[in-house]
C-alpha cells in the first residue's frame, strides 16, 4: 500500500469538480453518452443485482460519474423526481455538429442552437434519462459592458414580441 503522503488528493486525470449523475439505466446512459458526445468509458462497477454502483466516462477533457437509480438508498434520477434543476454545460469545437449528433442519439431539443448575446453559439438538449445539457462553442470575446448591452437589447426585443 502506498504511503498516504505519496497519494495524490486529486487523482491524475480528474478535475476539482466532477458531475455525478443518477440515471434510471446507467449502462444505457453510458451508451447514449458515447453516441451523443463521444464519451469514453473509464470504469464500470456493477453490483450483485447488475445495477451500476459506480461508472465513469470521459467527455473531452472531463470525467462524468454515473450510478443507477436506487431509491431505497436515496439515489433518484430526474424521471423519478419530475425533472432536474441542473444543466450540464459542455463546451465543444463545433456546437452544431455535437447538437445534431446528440439529437440523432435520442436527445430532445429544449432550446434550439443560436448565437447568444454573451458570445457563444448555444443550445440546450435533454437526454433520454432526464438530464439537461447545454452545448456551446465560444465565438466572440466580449467585455462585461458588451454582454450587458446584448442582454438589454434581447430583453427589449422580447418585450416587443410579447407585447404589453
């Protein structure tokens, strides 16, 4: 066993923050993430009943942990909870290509891709397991003042479209 002083507090390949998703069908979610986002499976630990007690994939330079739904242990996914307040943000080189790939794999569009006032090409999808994903490609570097102006302009346009 390694000397505790030699063990890295954050293992190689990990970041400080790692999402950990609960899925009804974590094994199927892994396959979906492979098809939708090019995920690479890193680990899979099935329990005695076949449910995944732990799994991990890599998407781009980041890890994503998954576990099967186990309500008896307080582990509930978005479908059991009636949705999720969390959105997983995924920056990619080509938002249009990844968005289309995820749709082909079974994701549902929640917000169509468009060029946003903060400088990203951005849209949102929901995966078949109830998790929401925002997909973005950064296109323009803007100052805080430019972003505020863009937000104000968008708000004015929306008021004009909706009426008084």
